[in-house]
C-alpha cells in the first residue's frame, strides 16, 4: 500500500468515526424497536426513507419486507451487491440499557440493528462522496433468523431485477477483538436442517407394559443411537452435529403414551456429509423403532445450505480489509463456524464473500464477550464506522 492510499484509508476511517453519532442513534433506535422476521415494517420503512433522501432508487416489498436501494453512476457495467439483515429474535432483553427493547419478548440479540446501521452509514457516504462507475445494489434483507428471508427475496426476483456480479455480507462475532475483520474462503458456515421424528406405539397402563409398545423407550434408544452417526459414520476430519433439542411424550407417570416426538438440529460443512447424515438418520430411526415394536416417521426439512465463500471475491475483500485496517487487524483464514446463515442462498447463485467483524473478546472495556442470541447481548457501536468504511472502500475498489 503506497503512502497516498494509506492516507486515504486513514482519512476515510476518521470521517466515519467523526460522523458515527448519527448512525449510533439510528442503530439504537432500531434496537429499541425490534421486529421479528417478515414483520420489519417500521425498520424497512426507516431504511427506505433514508435511502430515498440520499438519492437511491428504492424498491420496497421484495421478500415481504425487504428493501433494495440502487445507485447507478458512469458507464461501467459491473454491479455489486451489499447485504444487511434487519430482523430480531424472540428473546426477552435483560441488558438494562437505556435503549433496550420496548417490545416484550423481542430483542436484537444478534446485531442485525448494527448491520443495518453500518450499511446505512456507508450508503450516505457513498452517495455523497464516493466516485465509481457501475451499479451499487444495497440489499436490506428480512427474516434471516431461520425463516429464509434471503431465499424469499430471490424467489421474488432479487437477482433478476438487480443483477450482481458479486455480493458481500458482514456479521458481527463476539470472541474476536472489536473491529477485527475475519475471512475464510471455502465452507465458512454450516448447513442447518430441521428433523422431526414421530414414533407411533401402542399406549397402555404403566403397570402392564407388556401389553403396550412403548414409544418413550424406543425414542430414548433412537436418541442414543443418533449420537453414533457422527462418531462412527462421518469421517473424523469432517464436521457434523446432530442435536436432539426436544423430546415430547406422555402426560402422566402411570400411562404409556401412544406416541413420542423428537426434534433435531442437524449441521454439516460439506454437502456430501449433509447427504450422509440425512440417510443415516432416516435408516437408524426407522430401524431402531422396528426393533422396539413401534414405527418411526422421519420428516427431514433441509433449511439453510452450507455457506461457501468464493475464492476470488474473498481474496478481493481481504485486500480491501488489509488496506483499511492493516494486516494485523485481519484474520485471513478464520475457523469455520457451526452456526448457519441464509446468505448461503445468495452465494449459491452469485459469487461473493461473507465476512465477520469482531464484536469484542471481553478484554479492555469488557464489551462484546456476550455471545449472540443471549438476552444480555449488545452490538458494539464502535463497529459502525469500521463496517461502514469497509463497505465504502469495497465499493470504490470494486467499481473503480
């Protein structure tokens, strides 16, 4: 990086730091008024109104409550998409912050308020000060938290109406130093599948179990057997998770119930392993059930695919990050995560990169040690200028 480039990026960061108060206020306003997936009416209207104020052509209602702001300049044919998610979680906030959620049982426990604020801050700066030639598509997505808002936007014609040569997304991550930018090419986040196993037996009196076919005993055997799939069927060098999160059966201590239900979360970082898990879960559950004289029906719902970052776009984003914050503040190839993310659907259709920004590691001011999806979590406002500057520089470099 030459001296002039270094001076430019330092000035860029200072610009966003000096102007961060406006977007910290936006972030905290969104935090105070959280909205669940596909219900982000207030948030999407706030986003749309701001984008229109800054000169973007705004399209509302893509994927339900999704918003796309488009800015075209010059004669360039390249188009880039930047995405932020907007939805909150069904969690009761206990942070005690002055801007804590005003809606009981709903909070921004994953930092989507911060992701939205970062992209809005970048949007204003890009509209005012960034020279480029091409098309910028800002994608404000609803319903990332398990409802597949990304897929819904695509079904509504997102990339047909707003073609992109590359697409980028960013998420905060507690455990990394605040402001650190983390990359990984290849598989970065796991697939996420939802499985329901319904076991049908024969109910009866608890005092005469020989006259019943007990679905609880069969279900218990299935739970234990499922654990052998990862340890004995999956290559030890591959990642796989099978979690039984719920086991529902019976109402009384002296009654053997007619049925039992298991609910599973299944994750993998490899599509072949994902296929293996589905096959083995079905075979094992059905076979175990037969061995106990009952029947098992497996409903296997594929939810989010493996998130796979493209090498070219990830290398490009790494270089932007190194230029902005210096190589010491960039993790070039971070660890893959067992969490999932519906940005994976975007990356199946358009090449791109999904990166992380550290939300804090518990050192220094102690902020950010709390993991996402926790009632005590809060997004680190110090990431707004860093994330916004990254987006602005990426657009400048990609559409130069």
